[in-house]
C-alpha cells in the first residue's frame, strides 16, 4: 500500500507580490502630489503671518510717531535690511505704496525664496499688503482669493 503525502504551499507567488507592488505604486503616485500641494498651501501662512505681523508693528509706530519709516521703528528698519519670514520660506521687502511716500504709506511684499521649498508654488508666488489693508497675490486676481 502506497501513501501519498500532500504538501501545502505557503507564502506568496510572484504574481501576487507584483500585484501588491503595483497597487502601492499607484496609491503613492496619487498621494504624493496631493501631499506636496497641502504642504505648499500650509507654508503660505508663513508669508501671510509675517506680513500681518509687520503691518501691525508699522501701524503701532505710525500711531506713536505719525510716520511709518521712523528710525525707532525696528520693524521698518529690519525689513529694509532684507529680512526673511519666520520659517525662512519668503523674502520680505517694504516700499512706499503707489502714489505715496514712505512716511505716510507702505507696501509689504513677501516673495518665495529662489531655490527654496516654496519656489515651486505656481499659484502664489508673491504676497503684498498695503497700509490701507489691500491684500494681493500673484500671478493673478484669483490667486488673491485663494492665497490669502
């Protein structure tokens, strides 16, 4: 009498493993760009926070001294020296608003640092804020609504 032994196979076949790898690759191809978009959007707050903080300091200086560009207004002199936002994603500049003088108006600008992590943000390259509270962003009018 002959007995046969049945063997059972354990583990994954190569086809099953390739299917699992393909599914993971497909999910990663969808998830990574979405994640990068969310990170870019979150970093934009670095620019808006910096601009509103500096604008508040300049308004306080204007209340005390009746000019925005007083030598004792550290926020004005710091931005003129070429400061960057708190997290370092944006370069900050200050100038007189269009049609105004530096003593009576300002326009703050935050520009994504060249070669920085926000340089690839095509939707919101620059942010501006004026002494009258006018906010804008480039590349266009829809950017202002979506960026601020």
